[in-house]
C-alpha cells in the first residue's frame, strides 16, 4: 500500500508512505515442526538474524518511520519482514502542463553488496495485478494515484550483475482548485484588459485604466507565484501565456503614453506660435504712440468717418490678416499630422488587439485541450 504524502516540485522530491513487504529464505533457520510441538512460525528480532541489504536508489532523506524490530520465521526457513517506511525520494517533475500535469516517479529496489548469484529479487504478485489493482493504494486530496508499473532487470557492472526491481508510480493532480483560483480569474483579467482597447487611442482615461489593469496583473502574478510549483526543469504553460499578455499590456500602455505626449506637445506648440506672431506684429511693427496722441487719432478718425483710414492702420490690418492666415495654415498642418498619427497608431492598436485576442483564444483552447487529455489518462 502506498500513500502519497507530498510532492515538492521546487526541490524535486516525492514523499510517500509505503507498506514494505520483504520475504526471503534462510536454510539455516528451518526446522521440523513435528519435533517441536507443531510450532510452525515464530517471531525473532531482526537484529539477531541475517537480512538482505535492500535499499531504494532514489533515497535522498531519511524519514522517521515506526520501528518494528521483529520478523516472522516459519519452519521452512521463510522469513517475512513487514513494516511501514517513509520514503523521501528524488523525482524528476514536469510542471509544463500544470495544473493538468501527470507525474511519473520511480522507486528502484536493489542490493548494494550482493550480486544476482547471491540475492535474486522476485515479485510477490504479478506485475499486471500490481499495476491494475488500485485497492492496494491510498490517495491524498491533491494527487490521484493512477497505476504502479513494475519491471525486473539486472544491472551489469564491473563487480557483476545486480538484480533490481523498479516501480513507476504514475499519478495526476486534481486541478479543480487551481482552475477556480487561478485559471478562471486570469481569463477574466485578460478580458478586462481587452475591453480597454475600445477606449479611444487619444483618451487619457485609457492610460489610467490600463495602469490599473497592470497593477492587477502584478498583484495576481505575485499571488500566482505562491501557488504555481517552481521547477528548475520546466516552467508552467500558464506562466508563459501570462507573461505574453503582460507584454501586450505594456506595449499598449506605452503606445498610449507616446500618443498623448505627442498630441499634448502639438497642441501646446500650436497655441503658443500664433500668439507670439500676433504679439510680435502688433508690438514690433507699430510705432509707440503716447496715450494723448492715440486719443486724438481716435477722435479724428471718428470725425472723418469710417471710410477714411490712415495708411499705417491699413498696413497693420494687412499684417494681422497675414498672421491669422499663417496661424490657420499651421493649425491645418498640425491637425493633419495629428490625424496621420491617429491613423497609424489606430492600426497598431488594432494589431495589438487582434494579437491579444488570438493569444487569449490559444490560451483557452490549450487549457481545454490539456484538461481533456488529463481526463483521458
């Protein structure tokens, strides 16, 4: 019986509780039961007899296990050693399909000192019964034990051949808690970010909205890092998709900032230039007149009538009309450049939106496919 206690993806270790059953024959511990009142089985301390040196190759740490110091010995010399052991073994984990991942960890039993001529290993049950009999195994809340396949082989070395039996523990993760807490909220966050593309490209509120979404992405990414297993060998697929979506968000935000900054500079330059021009024309070209003389000119002009005008006044009006014409031409050029920039950035915004939508579709289809493959295992 095997109980999966913990699977540590970061440290690549598997903690299991195994009900260990070991049986061997010792011809020096046999007796005739009829000569000893039909006693067919006794218990002896394990330390008082010879025991094979069987170890697990993947052992990385010694866990505290209940100590059962006695073994059963029957009259034919068969010794039975049954005990529970805590196994902390190394396991190469693949977290790419998290949370729909299926892991395969191995436990290899072999002798260190004795070759196959001295100690040979065999199965108490057939490998087919062990693989398909799930009643002999217990599962924890996160992992489901699928099967335990077993193989017998002889490892050849310079010292000779060593018999070994390898058990492959195949298990899969229960993904529902991660679907509810990670995958569905991530899809909702991406949909909210997609909604920001419907705001006008030159809208300043779009920058505030996208900045808020970016803060939400960052907070969600920190929370996700505490739940997603960190493995040196592979990175979960949802981490790749999330990083790509954050890159699209940053590109769109940077584009909006550049556009608003450009339009602000254009509007500011377009407003300052005509005022300077008008001020320069009225102050530089017109001679300075005393207030009394100016009032006298106004009085004289009013008496002469509206059809009579001084030559200096006509020149001043003509200069102002030229300034207004130049201002309107500059404003038209500014509006035309602004329209060209808006068209260009709108196309870039549409490209980002389509790429974002395509990535979200691929993300959803991939998750559904992984879930379907997980269910078919």
